[in-house]
C-alpha cells in the first residue's frame, strides 16, 4: 500500500528523531565542524558543546558528567562494559536468558577467555527470581548483567531490590537501560547501578550515538576496547561524533521536560490498543501486566503466523522480535525463555508506541489486525 502513510508501531527498534534534536545538530555538520580535541579556538568551542551534552546526558539519569563515556550506541557500551572487565580477578558473570544478544553474545565471548557465565531463567511473566539470583552468586562473581525493561516484552525488573542484593554481595551491577532511558525517570545513584548502557535512537535521538555510565564511586577499572588516542579519559579512543553527541544531549534535555506527559498519554494509547486486540479469540499478552514499560505490548495471536501478519499489514510497522533478529523465522529467545512454545512465540507480535503515536493510528491498527488475524488463522 505505497500511497498510505506509515503507522509506525515499532518504536523499540528505533524512533523518529525529534525536530528539536535535528535543529540542534545541523550547525555541527556545517559551520561548527572543528575537531573537539583540537586546541585552537574553534576546537575549544566544540569541546564546550560536547561537555554541555555530557552534562545533559548525565542530568537525565542523575549522574556526573565525568561518569559519561560516549559510544556508537548501547551495543558498544555493553561490549566496553563487559569486555573491559576482562582483567578482573573474579571470573564469574551472571546474566539472564532473556537479555539482548549484545549481552548474550558478549558473555559467550567472555567464556572463550576463561570466564564462567551463568544464564538465569525468568519466571513465565519475565521477572527474575531474586532468590535464584542470591543462590547463584559466589565469592568469584564479578558482575550481574540485566535489562531494566525487556526490549521485546517491556517487562520491568525490580532494579532496587536487585541492586540491594548485589551490593550486599559486593557484586557489580551492569544495567542495560536501552529501552528504559527516556521513558521513565532513572536515578542511577538512588538505584545503585554501577554501569548503565543507553542509546539515543531509542528515545527520539539520532542513530549511531549512545553512552556508557560508569560510576566513579564504584571505582571500576575498565580496559579500553578501542585504542589510538587519549579521548574520553583514554577509555574510548577516536574522534568524537560531535553532531551525534549534540543530538543525544538535546534529546536528553527535551526528555526531562516531556517525560511525565509522554508517559501518561502513551500508556492510555497502549492500553486502548491492547484492549482492542485482545478481542481476538485466544489472544494473550506475553509477560507481566503489572511490571512493564508503558509503551510496549507483546501479544500472542494463536494460530496466526506473525511474519505473515507483518507482511499483510503493509503500512503498519510492527515486529515479531528484536530488530536485530526480526527478519528471521526463528522463535524469539526471549519468549522461549519465558516458557512459550515455538508455535506461540512465532504467533507473537510486539507493538511499541512513542510520543508521536496518535489515537487514529491505534484505532486503524486494531481494525486491521483483527480482520487479518481472522483471515490468516490456520493458513
């Protein structure tokens, strides 16, 4: 349906860049193009803008500017955080089977260099059993790695309880907050998070820029993964992506002013979408209904193959898994880890909304999905 406007409900994959972010970035492609590491006036001017963006980013999560390292995105931030611990004395990592592949594949790499990794299951609702975590931690455990909210189901973990347990065991906490930063308030100090990964394009910033929060209080020594210069306290070498950094800073600034309004409005739309779609016979929501991010709904439509539905929807953009693996016909490892069968996982669709989603789009999506599910069931 080429003449129909796109109804974009795949915002956990990426988001539309806010116009204010674009406006803030544009001068750094043209007039303000100097290298931020240069010592001349033009370079110093750019460096001041980068420092402001670091403050804006830190302010969103109640961190300090010197605790922010800019990266190409959350995947790089996660790799830096995990691989950067390679020389630590403790060699045991604990993570969860429902994590993003950026975590799981990096942990598998760590196993090849002598680390022991434990992959914990979740309950059927996607929540972690804290007693199981407690039993898994040993004197050799270095770090626990877990998402704040799951990218496929939106399930929110009890971060306060997790961090309290880890602190009592003197274990580091790496939180993948890629799907959470910019959506709900996050205070890394109050939450007791030692390392946190984020990515601008998940909350209306540009692609190709993210950050790693590294707590100064935790006194963590990370080994850099990119060498060749002294940028960013020698933790991440390379000429800075200044337009991207400015964009990240600006979207953090905008988020601070809009967060509560967006939360309430988008949640109402998500709930309306879900109520309408659950009219389909046998349909059910994957994951906890009480503990989840407000913009996400992962629904199983029994008897309907998700890939067929996605293709039939045409101008309505939704997903059947993480964006990095949605083009495959393999069942979601997240849903499988939560106990769904292959058939149920392959019949599930993720709907993820943003501040740009409208009521008219929700109403059209309900109508189209219900009609197509009825048509496709059993095909």
